[in-house]
C-alpha cells in the first residue's frame, strides 16, 4: 500500500463534505485521514485526504471519481510534487511527580510543547510529519497515554504556485 | 418579476422547455401544486411516487429530454429512491423536485421529514437542499444543466416548504457558472490517431456499442464507421438498437445472455473498439479473461470509467460527439481498404452467427415466450417503443425483439429494477404520443407497479401490456433450477390473481391468450386497437433463457440452448 496526500478544493457549500465522504465510503477507498478547513478564498474549502492505494490505477480511480463530484473544483496530488506536509497532534499523558521531569525531557528533544498541566497529567502538542508524531507517541507510551487527538496531514506545495493554479 | 417560490420553480421549468411533470402531491408541496393548478402546468398524477420517477425515466429515455418529477417530503421522496438509483446507473437525465419540511422544522425529526440529500447522495449526479428562495432560479438552472450534459444523470432538488411560499424577484440566469463542472468533454486527437494505427494493423477488429452511443445520439456515426470498416459489431443491453438488428456483421447482444457469435467474437477478436460502455459484470463474464487476445480501445466521456473494470490499451477521452466524427474522418481519409482487410474475419463471425442464432424449440401445445416476442417484434414498426421489466422476459426481449433504432428498446439495465416497465412505458408514451408503446413484462414484475394501470386509464395513455405469464419468478426459478437443485424457494406465483380482471378493475381492457394460434388470430388485432390493454399470455414455466454464461465463467463458456431455429 502506498500513501498519497490529495489537496481537494471544493465549493464551500452545505452538503459538500457529505458528497466527498459518501463517495469515499461507497467506492470502498482506503483513507488514512481527512481534514477540511477554510482557505484564502472565502467560498472555497480545502479538503486534505491521505489515501492509501495498491496501485496507480486505484489512485487514478480515487482522483477521477472525486473529480466527478460537481462541487469539487480541483484535485492535486501533493505527494507527486515537492511539498511540505504537517500534522498536529495533542497527546494527554499520565505525569506523576516522579515521571514529569522525564516527560519534559522527551518533549524538549522532540521540540514539542506542553500546553496544559494538572497534578496527574500533561497535554503535549506537536506539529510535524507523520513519522515524527508516531515516534513521540511510541516514546510516551511507557508513561501511559490517556488519549490522542490528531488532525490528519495537511500539505502545501513548495514555491509560489498555489494548488488552484496548478 | 415578483412571485413566490412555487411560481419560480414552474417558471424555471418553462424556461427549460419542460412539457410535463410526473408526480404526486403531499403536505410539503401543497403550495407548489397550488401554483401548478393555477398555471395549468401539464402534470401526470401517478398512483405511487415510484411510478412517477420511473415514468419520468421512461419519458427521458424515449425522448432524450430531461424527465421531471415532483414528490412530497419524507415518504414521498423516499419512494423515489429506487427510481433515482435506476436512472443513475443507466445515466438517465432527471430533475426530481421534492418538498422538505419548512426551515424551522429541519433536523427536528418533524412529521414527514427525511434527510433526502443524505439519502440520495450516492445515487444522484448531484443534489441540492434549497433553504432560501433566492437560490431557487440558480439551482434549477444548474440542475437541468448538470442532468443533461456530460454523462447524464438524476439531480435532486430538495426544497424547504416555506421556500415555495417565500417571495422572490424572479430572474432566470442566462448562464451556469460552476467552478467544478464545465459539461465539456474534449477528445484527444493523438489517441484517435493511435486507434487508426491499431485498425491498420488489425485483422479481427470488433465494435462494441454501449449505452453512451444512445445517450450521445451518435448511432448514425457508429453505423457509418461500422459500414466503412466492414467490421462486425456487438452491443450491450443499453446499446441495443444503435445498430439495427439485421445489419450485416451485427451479432447482437453480448454478455451473460448474449448471442453465441457475439461472445465468441469478443473472445477471438484482436482489437475491441468499445464505445460508451462501462464493462459491467453482465457484459464481461470472467473479467480477467475478457477479450484475452484483443487490444482494448475505450471511447468514454467519463474518465472514472477508464480502467475501472477492464484495463484499456488506448483511452479515447471525450464526448462521442467529438471523438467519433474525428475517427470517421480519419478512417475515410485512410488509404487502407478496411473492408478487404477484415473480410475473412467478418465471414467467420457471420458464419458463427448463422450456425448459432438465438433459438428455441417451437411448441404446438403452448405459446413459447420467445415466439411471442418474435411476433410482437414482427408486428412493430420502426416507430414502436418497447419497454421491458426485469427478468427472463427482459432477456428474451433483448434476444428476440429486433431493435431497429436507438431509444426504441427501454429497459432497466444496470440496476435491474422489477416494476420499472409499466411506469416507464407510460412515461415513454407521454413523451412520444404518436408512437405505439408496448410493454413486455412478466407476472412477477407487472405486480410491482400494477397500480399504474389506473394512471393509464385515467389519462387515456395507450400502452399495450404484454405479460409473459409463467407462474414463477422466471429468472430466480432458472437459477434455482440450474444451481440450487430445483428448490423453488419463494419463486412460485400461484396465479390466483386474475390479471385480466385486474386490468379491467383498473379501467383498461384485459385479454388472455393461451393457444399458439392466438398469436396469429388475436394478438395483431389487440395490439393494433386503440387504448391501453393488458394481454395476459400463458407460457410454460420451465423455459430457460439461453445461451447463458454462468457466474465466474468466460464468455466462451456458454451454456447453449437446444433450440432448432429462429424463425
């Protein structure tokens, strides 16, 4: 299985997320993550989809089927261009007096941030690529991860040309 | 022009050239129906919303225009679902306008509320929920544009009840501006040049005609290309009629119940030119061994169809209205004598067709269903429209009804919807009032929307309903006979319902034919008579549809019929 990050520009209209999500599920496409948000243009939403496919052909199916949706304006496979990919994670970890210093050490090594502290836990924020986030989760596992929230990957191409002009 | 939302809907329909609406009123569309009443907008009241949507579908298939449906919220809209899915998979242009509960009630599980956009998203080309009257003209304009352009399909517009009553200063947009959809599908000349090169090198090419040829009205081009090449041709169910039955080299229906020669030609050809088709499992047989010796060329407007089921060696994108004229021009300019080049191949497949036509064993003691359909076909003119339901009778109709032109043979191909036939025939007759319309159905299918006989009666819609009455769900029974040890599990219809009396009770004439000679003595007269009628024809129960490619087998692994002849 190979992963690709698709930037999908869609009309910012009610129902568009249903159309995209419905298509992905009924065509039985494997997606790793999906996230959506506003863009520099108020009437355009950008949906970032990480798909995992067996073949070029399956990837083409995903792109062509998404392309048929009326409210999809543009699809660019950012994994095929020079691009920067990031994901945000919030991790809530058990932190006793004894373990707190170790956790802070780990956080510093990963250049993550502690964004909340209580007597029993800390909440850590990290932005990075998927492998870095996975690595932090692995290291923190021994302290006891209470819960994790991840955004899924988003990406921008490098250089001045935006996806809408590609 | 100041008006309410309901008037704005009807005014928009007028601007789109809509001649008639099929529908059924209810609470959420009362305002719409009140304006329809005042405006005297042509409307056919069916007896079930499913009837309305299949009727609009039949209308669209017969005429090539967009079929329009009205239904109320909740159950009204939900009753459209089968019909919308039927239209979607066969790429039929529809605009379905459903009432939704009023804005303040949306999302509260209100009376007769259903999430129509949520339900119809997987089975529509596009859908809208209109909550603001100011969106109505734009949405209607877009809906018709989306439904009829590109690969056609159904569009649902769900309108909140209060929107119909709200005031709007109506102006219909001149143009559609959709950033994600242009409705234009340019072709690729380089791909067509490659097709010409492949044809120059081919010895055994075959044309495969799909429903896209019907939808794009390019059958005249296909016929001319076929003649010019002297290459044989086969058809999908949806492509029947694009090449007239009886044309030199036309081998007929391919696939699960296709002709022997058609399926053998697919397995033997060295170049397969597929025109507007989607390689359904009913057409390919075992997909990995479909056309194993052929280079496959796929002419297709919908890019998502490329390589979906069968990988193409050459993809020719774009509308057939663009690609086929270009191909024809290049072939006609080519120095190659294609007719000479493909002559022996054409002779070979023609001989196969002559040796193994669709056949059956004629009987003296009973009416054979195939004989009945041949007779209906012989009594048809080029103008006749024949609709079918789904099952054995549908396949016999595809095999034995000689379709002569596109839009003559109306059938639910992709979804295989029993109950489609009667309302679709009704809609076809409304769209083509001057042409005879015959429905070929079965005793199973006809009951699924038999209430529409009342619609025929009340509106004087002249459809002749030919029921192939074998007292069983024939196709289910055939599979049970072949693969389930003759266990007729819930497929036998005891036949205590008198279909003749049912027809009469609904307000149309009913006849029963049981003797083979009645095909000569009574059928012609009934079919030629004025007004709707049901003709209940008793046929033997155990007749199989053959040839048949069993599931998972190659197209050349057909079970053949024992029949002697095709008269």
